[in-house]
C-alpha cells in the first residue's frame, strides 16, 4: 500500500495492487477477500514509506503514539534504557512485521526502535486504521490475530528466560529466526544475523561470553556453522532436540 503521491492524490486499485504485488507486507495490507473498494480505502490510509539508515531511530521511548509501522525491508531492534545506562533489548523485528503495538494502550511508546541495517517502513496512522476497520470488519479480525501473536511471543520469551539453560536459549533463538525467514520465502538454514552477540545476550538474558560459548558448543557438535554473522544450520533436528521439551519463541 505504498505510494509517493500526496495523501489527497489517491492511487487507483490497479496501482495499489501493482505496488503491493512484490511486497512482503501484502498479507497484512491485503487480507484475502477484500474487494476493490475496500482495497482502495485501505490504500488511502497508508502514508509514504520512510527510509532509515543503520543506527537510525524509528521512534523513541516516551514519544506520543500516532502510527503503527510495517517493515517493508530491513531489520530493527526494540530496546529500553536501564537505570545504569545500559540498553536492554526487548525484540528483533524483520521484514513483514509490525512495530508500535506496545504503545496502543498507553498512547506512548515504551521503548526505542532502532534500525540494525538500512531499512524501509510503511507508516499506518492508527486512528485512520480504527476508522476503516469499522467499514472493513475482516481487517480488525486480522489485526487482532497479529496482536494475539505478539502477546504469545512475549509470554514465550518470559518462559524462555525463566526456565532454559544458555544453550537452550540460543537454540530457541536460532530456530525462531529460521522459522520467520522461512515464512518470508528465505532459507530456513542459511542466513545472516543482523544483530551482534552482545545484543543477542541482552535479549536472552545472557552475558556476551556465555553467548559465545553456546555458539562454539553448537558448532563443535556440528549442529551449526558460524562465520562472523553468517549462520548455517547443518542439523535442524538436532538443534530442536537441544531445546528439550521447550518451545521456541514464536
């Protein structure tokens, strides 16, 4: 639902369909079953795409909530600032995912969102999304499913940090990335990490040295191959077994 025209210069349905045809967000923006009129309405509310350079902020903690952001391409992290000045990573977000859901209830962003690589997002003004959801009930149901998925993910992270050993946490983290890459049509076993090991440790509640040891152990057991930030999962079945009876982060 991307366009470079001013908001009052609306695109036609054909142009909207064309601009979204190759976009990984099409399942979010064009839920199955929308007719041409509904597609036009939805296309009219999505603002211009916004580019971010690596290290750039999409939004900061304390900023008034106005829009959701769908990642068109790239990778971002969300984090909060601890009292001692350290960053606590709360999530990693890739192409096709939504950012800003945590601010809906408080109407204020509770974390910073920072680009881990050059990225591009679509801005979706929330009040306009609410208005159009009244006209298109299926859109609100679709949105509720997305919110539910985020809640489940948060719950699973809490379980992960409370009950799993370091190696199990890393295995779960890698399997989560594998699944998300696969859903988007990329390789589930061959990918590059956009985050540092320190950031992974912050997210998983582990020290940098512990993360490095866990990577080394998985590599020594020939389950994965690691070269800088490149990961090759050589034995995904064995990697799943490393988690025992636990579930990976959804």
